[in-house]
C-alpha cells in the first residue's frame, strides 16, 4: 500500500489514514507533497483525478478520500480492529466519524491545523464555540457509553478509525488553547502522546514548507519549528 499525503504540519485530511495505519501496524510507503505548489498539482494528478490528498493506492485499487480509505482498510484488513468490534459501538463510531467528516466547518475555518505553533486562549466566535461544544459532547458520550470500562483512554477503548478521524481536531483544540474538561483533556493527551501521532508530529516539525493560508494572523505563544 502507498499513501500520497500533503504537508504533515498542516494536512488534517492526510493525518487520518496515516495515523490509523501506523497505530494498527499496517505496512505502507508514502509520498509527501507540498500543498498549493506546482509540484503538488503535477504529482497529485498522476494518482487521482480529484486532485486532493490523501490518496491510498493498493495495487490496482485507488482510494482518494480519507473516510473512504478507512472503510477500505476495514474491508481489506478484517483481522484488525479498524472499527470497534461491538456492533452498537461500531455504528456509533461510524456516525460520529461521518459527522466529523462533513461538519465543524467554523472550527476548521477559524483554526486550521498547524502543528508548528500554539496560540493563546481567545474568543473565536459563537460558531466555533458551538462546534467545540458539540465535539466535547460527542467525545464524552463515546467515552461514557463505550470506553469507560477499559484501561485505554480512547473513545471506544483501543485506538480505532473514529480516533483517527478526530485526531486533527484534537490538535486544533490543543494548538488554539481551548479550555476543555479534565476528562476531555485526558483523551486529547492520549491521542497526542500516541507513538503514531508523535512520529507524525516529529516529521511535521522537520518540514520547511509554509502555507500562508494555514498561518493565522495572530502572534504565537509557542513556536516549535526553526525555519
């Protein structure tokens, strides 16, 4: 299998299949393309007519959308817990993953994923606050209903596709210093200290590319990349 990805510092969509495959031990190779460059547009057209990342190629199969990649992996590797084994938990995980896939646009717009910086607490508007409140509710419900009786700190016990779908949101709440309840912070820390995420972030901080549209116009309180 081969993943074609965008910049690891910024590409939230690319993070999702990558972190899941790493967490589950699925072997793959990868190509990272610098977003919004001539190189990106020339190279992505070779693997996907959609012109977006991520793209998974597996022999003759091409899957060019993040949630579709996770579902393909669930079909391809039925020996692995891509989704929760319990059918009720699995249905819930798929619902919240689809909600993540199509929703939370205010948070995405105001707070682009940026692993190279941290910003101070500030009022980011009612729509962003509404998105964050819903995310906290989703995570709380999942943990209470399906993850509370396990030793793991992820949404449904062990790390699964739903955690991969929400991983970029975890980084946003951390990067933009949102105030969250203690149990939510514990979940975020579980994601942020997962070896797969730590490997992704380490690679992201070595990148030299800057995407101006993902650099918010405010001073950072911490900067993690030396460019």
